[in-house]
C-alpha cells in the first residue's frame, strides 16, 4: 500500500513510519519540521520504500502532487501545543484547519481510499461527565482545541457530503519515546528530563488536574486497527485507558522510577489559565468496533519510557541536541 503520513517526523507519526516502512509499505513522510525531528526518522532513510519530504500541509499544490497515487493518508500534522495556540492562534488555525481542509479536498479529488485523521480528546474541554464518550459536548476552551474541533467536524462533513471514508480518531494523551522533552513537549518527557537532571517537576497549580494516558505502542495499534478495518468508520472514536491520573501523581511516579524519591519533590507555580481540569476516556466504541484496549498500564509504560530515556533519549539529546 502507498501511504502519506503527515507530521511523520513528529512523535506519533514517526512510530507509524517505523511500523509501515518495516512492513514493506511505501511511505511518504511529510513534515515541515516545525516540531518534528530528523532523529525520529533518520534510521529509515536507507529504506527505498521510505521517502522523507520537507513540506507544508498549507501548500495545496505540493499536496496535489504527492497525493496523486496514495491509497491511505494518516493526517497527523498539526500545531499541537495549547500554550503556543494562545500566542499564535492564527498559525494554529491555518495549520490545523486550513491544512486539514487541503488534505480533505485533495483526498476527495484524488479519490483516496481512506483518510485517518488525528483528532484529540482536547476537543471535549474539561469533562462534564465521566468517563467521556464521543457524545460529550465539544467545549475546548483554547484555540488549539477549537482548531481541532473545526478540523474534526470538517472531516465529518466530508463523510456526510461526499461519502468519503474518513476515520476520526480521538486519542487521549499519548506518551512514549520521542515525545519532545523541552518547550512544547509532553509532560511525562519533560518531568523525566528534569528529574534525571536533578531538577524538580514543575506543577501548574496544585497538580490535581487529571489526564488519561496511552502508551505510544497502544496508539500505533489503534491507528493500525483503524487502517485495516473492513468498513468505513463514519463516527469519531475515542481511544484512552479509562483511568485518570493526576499530574501530581505522575510527577511522583516519575520521581520514583528515576530513583530520586529521597532527593526531589515537585514544586508548584501559578495555575495555567484555561487548563482542562479533568479528562477520562470512555473507549467502549473502540473496544466494540475494533477490539482495541490498551495493553500497557501506566506504570509499565512509564517504567519503559524512563528506561528508554536513560539509555537513549537523554544521552542523544545531551550529545547532539
Ligand atoms: N501527543 C498526544 O498526546 C496527542 C493526543 C491526541 C491527539 N494527538 C494528535 O496527534 C497528532 C500528532 O501529535 P504528536 O504528539 O505526534 O505531535 P508532534 O508535534 O510531535 O507531531 C506533529 C508533526 O507535524 C509537523 N507539522 C506541524 N505543522 C505542519 C505543517 N504545516 N506541515 C507539515 N507538517 C507540520 C510537526 O513538525 C510535527 O513533526 C496531532 O495532530 C495531535 O493533535 C496527539
């Protein structure tokens, strides 16, 4: 099969590139390297069935050229960071909404068999009831979430209006190797970097805000089940563990896995405006439709991540970054 993976040099996209290149599919990895990293895909460059392209999903003509004979598009490219979306709402909108619109429109013109869209639990905002199923109101309180709502609903409109096969995947928070550990990174990576460097994790507010985390291998399995599903999936699907963990709890567990419990305590700073307070997935649809359930529990995933980070991520980032 010939695949386009947008955002393929990023955290989740690079794991998809790994899987499908090794399985022998033809993979085009398109990334503008705004948040992606060559180190995530450098090892794939020697494979003839892998093509890395630096390019932008806002470039309609470029997409038209590269999507001509593609079978499946995994559309992950996005400006993913909530805080950056406050500073650059227009950029966030242009990439996340207009970029997605480009993908959908060209997929329509080129009759692409399936588009798999990386929506997110951030579309929901703080939970009004829990666990949160796909009918939960879309109440994102920030420009990032709002842009993902618009793109998610545009996918739905293309399904309804043009009979296209578009899967809308609403993954809850994902963590694992290659997630950025600085700046606009993931909280587990950032905490791990800080703790292994002898610094305390920084909590915004009291740390009682909760998230529902999925290890990246389980996220890749979710994408793969969706890609291989025999019918169009015309409704959004949640993917999460159904278990909530507070950020404080995560910080303490990471301190433990890094063997720093005697030396380091989390520190607290001012809460972040608009931060979602609570997210817990109801993934019944994913289970019933696809047989998806996470295989990693949080501790297993975090332990593996810390080990990876010690052995590889930390050293590589320090030496090369
Ligand atoms: N990480 C999570 O917890 C999570 C959870 C749910 C959904 N998602 C969604 O999954 C997708 C991937 O997330 P991630 O965590 O791997 O983020 P990431 O930032 O690591 O990956 C996104 C990639 O898109 C690239 N990109 C950004 N703008 C682009 C543009 N205009 N053209 C081409 N490439 C561009 C970036 O350089 C980056 O490599 C996103 O759409 C995100 O909304 C992520």
